[in-house]
C-alpha cells in the first residue's frame, strides 16, 4: 500500500468530510436508539455504540441513578429535529431539538460522532 493510499483511507474515515445529509443519516438512528434505551433505562443497550473512551468515562452506577431518577431521561420523545452540525477535528457534533413526552418545553440534544476502529461511534451525548 502506498502512503497516499493510506492517507486517502484515513481521510475517508474522517467524519467531518461527509456531507450534512450523510452525517444526519448516521446520526438520527443513533440518537433515536439513545432515546429509546434512555426511556427504557437499559444502560447496556444505551451505551453499545459508545467509543471506548466514552464508555470508560461514564460510571455505570451514576448512569443507572440518572435513568432511575430523571423524569426527562425516562420521557424523551422520538420526535426530534436536527438543528445543525458543528465540525471540529475528527468529530462532528449534531445538535437536536429534543422534547419530552411528559414535560413541557424543548431541550438541546448534543451527539458527538467520529470513527473508532473503522466504525462510527458516539464520543459524547447529552440533553440539556
């Protein structure tokens, strides 16, 4: 393999090079999966697409406590709107308008995506 071929492959795995539509096509199903498993309180399923660094950083006990005690974390609506993308380095942040099925109002959802071992992984996720 030539060094330019290796560089081309590395570039192909930099998510910021993807179009907005390509990124949203990857991001929305991942976000909706997070919403589903957050509502169900299934941390193992919730975290299955996390990058290894994010999985190590999140304490399962703390996450389980959040699922059990946060009305918002257990009542996220699957009706979300993508508001925009922010590209930085090797990651893209997708910003969503998030609603609750029980609480009035809107929240900001943040999903940070990038590649790890050739697969799209979640490097950050939050609702605030």
